[in-house]
C-alpha cells in the first residue's frame, strides 16, 4: 500500500517539465540496457580485447555503444526511429580521430557495437524477442568465426627497417627471405618492399610469417 502510494507520487511529480518516474518504462529501460550491454561486451572484450589488448579501443567500443543506446532508447520516438539510425550510422561511418586514424579492423568492431546498440534500442513490437536474440547470437558467432580464422590461418606480418638494399632485387628474392629467416628465426613466406633510403642504405619491409610460439610481435594479433 505504502509502496504503491510512493510510486504513484513519483509518477505524478514533474521536474523541469519532465515526469520524474515511470515504473514500467524504467524497468523496460534497465532490462534493455543490460541486454544490450551483455551482447556488446562479448565481441568487444572476448573477440577484440583478448586478441589485440588495446585498452583505448575497448573503452571506445563500450562507451560509444552505451551512448548510442541511450540516444536511441530515450529519444527514439516512433517518427524518429529511422532518422536516428541512419544519422548515427552516417556520423560514425565518417568518424576520424585527429590524433590517430582508426584502423579498418577497429572501425569494423566500432560499427558492429553501434549497429547492435541501435538495433537493440529501436526494436519494437513488430520484432519478436526470438528474432532479436537470434540476430545478436548470429552476429557474435560470425564475428568469432572470422576472428578465429584470421588469427589461426592468416599469415602474421611485421614492419621492419632492413639494412641490405642489395637484396631487394627480383633475382635475389629467395636470398632476401633466407637472410630475414636467419635473422628473426622465423619461416618468412612473403616480403613486401616499401620506401627505400639509398643514402642510409635502408629499406622498409613488411614480412609475413606463420604464427609462432614464444616471443610476441606488438603489431601482430595476440593469441
């Protein structure tokens, strides 16, 4: 009895012209927020952070998804739902940080968490819970499969500065790979040649090799 009186009082109270409390809407918001946070956390932490270890981007993914969810959930009226979704995708689709351009992989994960947040916030009575749940599961599952494939099957790469420009000739390609393999203790399978500094006798190379145990290379995906 007393609880109902308190709830009714809060629901009729206004602050700054806004209703102070709606019990049903409040519980709906909390439930959706937790649901979305769960599905956004899985790819952000287990698929991205555990593989790359970049805390700044993990922070960006989580905060960006929360803000997008709040905007869509709290301001997304029926007439503005589509406009919000398209506008947010347009904004983040051209997003660039002044200090450092976002790499394609990080931009993809950012697009993934934003897309999931928009979908989970704007899903209405025309979409069943089963449909919402299966789309989230499939999204995370596909991301996991692709991530697993890239980490385990694709050649890893590392950018280096090489001091023998005499080997960057087509007829000495095999000798170049052999010299690099001996220096790094790796089985170098492919080499891309970049800018050459003839004054310093240096060349920028990208070497490709299979995943190795032991020493880690910071510009390669983490296990």
